């Protein structure tokens, strides 16, 4: 399925393994494209099972062929916990991905775990602004917000993305690049998150959803239903392309 009006492509694969294989090729192809065009590739990671879904990048042929030296890695959201805590998105990414590929350590921009939620959000925004000023990060000519090359996102059963939850006031934040949440309905309650203007200024976004947990949210987001209130995931509209990577289980209600 493809919707050219908002550059949305929906791909459904037989298994999660097939999703992982296809996602690795998609990421590697974009890495090559931006490394050639810009000399760098800015990638945003998230938590959940997203890191497991990109595991094929740590295997041949990609582990040896991707220009890892061009990568600059960021996080769309983070929990306010120490970096070695089981709930840390950084730890999840490091253990499952970053420790297995040769991305220069200075090009991995973890959120500062020594600061409060508010302080860490302000600090991360300062880091991003510096990288825009120095040309590492592109800037959207449309919005003026930072324009990441690729954002890799998952979705929760309630349709949330990053740490932007249904009905939460932060859905409407349109000035800050990075903000904090003190009352996440999903623990832990304190988190740092990109705002929608930054998410939607991305060039490409891959939305990866596998398994039974998000079946209803996938159907609400992509099925022929009339939702009076948009799920957070339905607000995701990057500048170039939004590509959904679904396995048959996650997409099961779409195929009824």
C-alpha cells in the first residue's frame, strides 16, 4: 500500500525475520545515499523491540559494507535512569547494536543521564543546535527544525510514538526541539522526548511494528476506520517518506 499524498508506504511481511531483513536493506541503502550526498548519515533510534529489528545490520554483508564512520546516532526519547539501567534506551541500543558496529564513539549522542529530566532535555536541545550550526545536522528549509536523515520508530499499543502519548499536552508542543515528561502513563514516568515538529522534519521515518501487541493500534492508524481523535502515530508525517514495516501478525486486522 502506498499513499503518495503524504508519502506513506505500508509494507507487510510474512514474519518478523522478513521485516528485519528488509529493514536492514532499507537502512543500508539510505546510509549509502546520504553518505554520498552529504558526507554523513544522521540516524535516530528509539526503544522497545526496534533495536532487535535492526539486528541484521550487525551481520554480513552490512557490518562490513556500511560506511559506519559516516553515522551520527541520536535518540528520539530516553527514560530518566542511569545509562546502565535496564530501562535505558541507550543501554538497549548499545548492547544490541552499537557495541557490534564501528561507529565512532564521538558520533553517538546519548542523552545526559546525570541531569534532571528538564535539564537533560535542555542539554540535548543545545547539543542538537550546535550540530546544526556546525553542519553535522541538516536544517529543514520548510520548518527550520533539525532534519534528521532517518528516524527509526516503534509504536505502543495505545498508538504512542517516542514519549508522546494520547491526550497528553506535549502533543501540541511546537516550539521546543526536545522536551521532558514527568507523568508518562507508561513507567518510568520521567522521560525526555523529541517533539512532533522535530520528528516530522525528518527526511525518512521507518515505523516498525511486529507481533500481536499493537494489532488494534495498527488497524486504527492504517485501517478504514473513522477516528475522531488521531492517535499520536497518525501525526507522524516526515518530509520525504514514512514507511511502515509490519509483520502479518501486526497487520492481521488490516487484512480482514
